[in-house]
C-alpha cells in the first residue's frame, strides 16, 4: 500500500499534481526501473512510489535537497525550525542574499538544503527562480502561516528514499537514458516549449531549454522507441511540439498554470502527453 504522506517537498513550476489522473494510468507500474530525467517536484514519483527508480535534475540545489532529506534529516529539521522561528521579510532577504557573496560556498549541504526549502516555502507564489548569474531572485511572499517545516512529509520522503533503490542524480538528463533495459519506463517532464514570449519560463537554472534542446530530446525519445523502451512525455500544446512528435501518439490534457506576465492569460490551458505505448 502506498504511503499517502509521500508528496512533493517543494512547489515547482509545472508541477504535475493536478495531472496525475491523466499521467498515472499511462505509466507502467510493473516496470523494472522507473526513470525520471527531469524530476522537479516529483509528483509522479511520489504518487507511484516505485521500489526501483533513477531520478535526475540539472538543478543542483533541488537534488541536494533530496539527498539531504535522505541522509541528514534530523540536522535539516533543526535548521528549518530555526528559519521558521526567524521568518520575516527582513530575514527572508538576508537569507536570499547568501548566494550573492562567498557565504554560500562556505555553507554545508545541509545548510544549503534548509535555505532552499525555507525560501521556497516563503517566497512569492512558491516560485523557485534564479537570474542569469544563478542567484535566487523571487520576492518575499508575505504569507501569514507558511508551512516551513512539514515534518511528516519530510520524514515520509526520507524513509522512502532510504528503504528503496532510488538512484538520485544531478546532471545531463541524457545520461539517465543510457543502458536501460527494455522493461524500464521513462517519464519525461522537460522545461516546456514556450507557447508565447510571455509564457517562457527557464528560471530553474541559468541558461535555458530552447527549441534545439526540444529537438535533441525528441531524438532521445526515438532512441528509446528503437530499443523498445516505453515513455510518456509532458509538454506544451503548440505547433512546434506537434510537428516534432507527429509520428507519436499525442493526448491533450487541461492544466491550470499561473506563470504568465499577463494575468488574463493565466488559468486553464492545453498541454500534451506524448507517448509510444
């Protein structure tokens, strides 16, 4: 029986909690290894709770959080309670500024993880965003009672990572697709192809994921298909993606998104699930 406490630790743009009813029926829960090269908030992983998985993300701060939750939970909780006790607008901007000098480089991985969780729980709209220099730049959220220390969920995730064969990686997503056996299943949730200039969001890591990267990803999907490995991919519903994946099956799903510079363009939009199953 799945642990109902297992859920995303962080709010992540493009999170898949609202689309689980569409995605989960398409995922092979009897696969030998579940593979998620763009793990993000991990909604699909924590809902499926596979016993053997490879998860990866290019964002080193995110992966550090997962590893610290697995390996150093008690120390992490102590620091989170300190952040909770000190939470204020002034304190938030002080903590946020730690990546603007050499102080961040002197911090332990546990301290870095506690910082990211604190900022994620208290920043505006829970939006993890960095500038071109890799510095966290979301403003303070001014919530009355932010859930900075969700101890029950943190303990559940730590136990899940420890008690199962979960390989947590930080690097190029393509490396997670090497040497998979045919009974593996891959769920791909890359940075989406922008449907307009105002909807583009690439703030999780300095750099971006442009059209050339979407083409490269499609080629990786072709390789999986040629090897007989099943996959499902989430992406935006736009002409470029439909053309790229015209040889594959495409399902339209509805999602509510709040990341757009134009308020009236926020809300329910079409997204696609691309699959070879």
